[in-house]
C-alpha cells in the first residue's frame, strides 16, 4: 500500500475511476419530443450557419471579406440553402475548382442523408420508451390513523406514529397495465467506522399490503386508467417536523443524502412486456411535506379525467392542532 501511495504521489494522480458512457438511447428516452425536435432543428440551423460562413470565406470572388459578410440577405439565403441540403431536400452547387466548396457540399449531403435516419431513430426510441405512470411531486406524511385501511387505522387511533403516502396514476388511455407491484427502500450515507469514508447503505422498507399489514411489496391485480394509487410506508415513529430522523427503526440523525425510492413494475396487456418506473424523494431536497394529500372524488358516471379534485392532485391538507383538518371542497380541473 505504501508503494502504491508513493507511486501515486510521484505521478501526481491516483487510480482513476473507469468512465462509463451514458447510453444515447436512454438519454433520448428521458427527453420530451418537443425538446428533441427543437434540439435537432437548432443543431441543423447552427451547422447551416457555419457552413454558409465557411462557404463565403472560401468562395472565389474579387469582393473583400467586409463586402461579402455585409450582404445579410445573401448570407441568409445561403444559410437557408445549406439547411435544405442538410435535411436532404436540396443540394449545394460548389465551385468546380474549389476543394473547400467540394468538402462543404459533401458534408451537407452526408448530413442530409443521415438526418432522416436519426429522426426516425428518435421517433422509434420515444415510441418504445414507455412511462405510463405520473407521480405526485411530493410524498406526504400524516398520522398513521389517516391511512386508507380500517384495521390499520383503528390500531393506531391513539398513536402518534406517522405514515408516508406516495401517490401516482396510470395516464395511458390505450395501454392496459396489470399485475402492478410497488416496493420501497431507503438510501443513505454514513461514515465508515474503519477509515471514516462515506459508505452508501440501502435498507428495504416495509409497505402496507392490500390488508393493511406491513409487507415487502404492495400489489394490484388491475390498474384502471387515471385511477390514483397510493403506496403507504409506515414510519413507526412520530414525525412532528421535517426532516424526520427515524423510520422503521433506523436512526437517521447521523446520516446524509437520505433518499426514498419507490419502484413500480407491471405487465402490459397485448404487448406482453414488463414496464418499470421509479421515483426518488430527497429528504433534504424538500420532497416531503407534512399533511395528508387531497383526495379525488371518483364518479363512475363520468370520464376519469372529469373527476373532481384533479387540479388539487399535488395539493395538501395541512394538519391542524387537533389532527388533520377536513379537506376543502374539491375543484374541477382547469380547462
């Protein structure tokens, strides 16, 4: 070990962590279609301006450089012509004895040949990058007796213990999701007792199952379109202020970087594929709030998107001095 340290000191650097390239496929899947189209159009426009500038610099003309670049209308027309060539709908006419023009025209033609394939690849990636679930922005923390399980609520009627509620819903109209399962675990950093370095720890958390009993996961047989689902995570300790310092027997007072992860897995009807989604909640980043979430008002006579309460999906019922206050009258979603 001493030899390694002395060698590192002589070279001025220690062992480097291997670099992992981020997959372009997942990078594209994480962006919206509008953002991808704007980025592609911006990249092509920037390339067109650069090619038009280089074309003007290398053209065989008796005019001075100042005269060439002072003609804004000609530069704009040339840039638009290069843009048409870059998308494959037009071609440039280079000067026969100009190697620079030949190279620029070749670059524009190759870009025009590749651009449709790249755009098609983006469309295919977005088509198969399924994100069927929409999450409530924050996890709410309320008294354990406010959970939607009569037995669990009665057992904690006189307790000050809290429970975490994580909400989400299926937003797809034409995709049937079944066999949904939800799991949760805690991630935190603590100092190693051996060398004092930070170590990442993970703890599997219990969630309430369909009977309101602590279990490793919560499962649903069917997932209706737009119907809200809740993952209840017992804290097994009172939470009077944020950030909380204890959950399911774990003392977090000496921990840092505490995050809660809720992961969903399900299967799709027809496609026969498995879909997965997850959401991280940062304890120090303001992703938790005290109070009970505002409920929706299901009405089977109406379409699910016409239910009252959607505009308050991210809202909260603030706790009062004697417990949770009754919810405000639900409002219809904004048109």
